[in-house]
């Protein structure tokens, strides 16, 4: 754990690389403004585009337009106030492809594990009434890779690439983890169908991705994980993504049974299955960090 939350972590070094640093309290305000203003700007732009777009690409286009302002607003803050490049949020080039591929595969695998647990509990079933499912939906499903490829990393940029290290580098690293995970949950807590368990799971997602970003010292892995986790939910299995539904899918599953088991209207992210999978992910990260921790001085002397 000490390795992950070291003040010398690469993400913290990048956060300190600008000519000016943002105060932790101001960082929270800026994150709220960037997230809020970005959503408003995106919503204003997206409606006319959706009216003119083909139904095949409309959901993906909606995600792209909704989240592009977030990138632009945060880039403007970095360029104007902190005077550091956008890539300093955790997008350094070394090993980028390998880290992104690993994150993508893990995102698919972890959500598939959630669905497997739901199936064993009888909390998910096939929906025979669903339209726009299967091979006929392939074009829209592939387009959603682009949509989620903008949306997921946008949230990682704001919460794990900027807010987490900005606060952690100027206070305590663990405070950066807690605040970024909490604000991430609050933003998603405004979505339809949110429950107490959904909020708990959103905090767990924030902690899991914060620890992973710190372990990597960058955002390639968590960005790909977030995009493919969402895509697997909505476009592969046809389930609600944080309370929202985004059109066609390859499969057509629907929740069954009580909300703590199925996730209810919010989707599987509000289920106990997600709690278990995320808890396991956090445990693995902590165990790996513990193994990577250098031995204490007394241990080193005994080894010598």
C-alpha cells in the first residue's frame, strides 16, 4: 500500500510538473465546474446533431459530443493556469499499447464475471422482446466503441488523471484517492435509478481505478478498462450502464429479481455481483503492491 500511496508516485510527479499548482480545495471546485459545464455544453450541442444523425451512429455520436467539452475545459485549465501539457495527466508514450490492451481485456473480463455471477443467482435473463439485437446491430455496436472510447477516458482524465494527483500531491496521497472516488460517485449518483448499493459500488470503482492508475503511474490501463467495461455492459450484453440505455446490442439481457441482486433500473453496477468483483480487484491490487514493497531495513540486514 505504501508503494501505491508514495508521494514519489509518477502521477504525483506529473501533477507537480507545471509552473503553478492548483490548491486542493480549488481542485475540487474546478473538477465540479469542468464536469458540470462540460455536461451542459455537451447537452446543448448534442440535440441538433442527434436529430440529423443516422440512428446507427446517433448513440455513439451523443457520447462523443457530450464528453468532448470536458477534455477541452480541462486542457484549457492546464494550459492557462498550471502551464503543463495535457499528456502530463498520465498519457506518456512508453508501453501505452500494452497497458491499454491489458486494460481493455480486463474490463471485458471483469464485467463478464459480473454477468456470470448474476446468471448463477438467477438475476439476469434473456429478453425476447428486445429490438435491434444481434448481427443486425453490429454497425451500431462497433460505433459505440468510439462513443465509450471518448466517454470512459474523459472521466478518467478528470478524476484519476487530474483530481487524484492534484490533491494527493499537495496533501496526503490517500486523501486524493478518497476525494476523487467520492466525487466520482457523487457525479454518477445523479443518474436514474441510483440506490445505496449503487453508490457504494461507484465508490469502489473509484478506489479500484485510483489504485490501478497509481500502480501504473498513468491512465492508459484505466482508460481502456473504463471504456470496455461500459461497452461490454451496454453494447455486448444490452444492460443499462449506470442507469442509462444506449441503443442496439449484440445480446439482449435484462435484470430479474430484487434490486440488490440484479441492480434494478441502474443496471448491474448496483448489484452485489459488482461489489464482489470490484472488491476482488481492489484486493488483488493491494496484494500486488504489498509484494512490490521494498523490505524493511532490518529484513535487508538479515538477508545480507
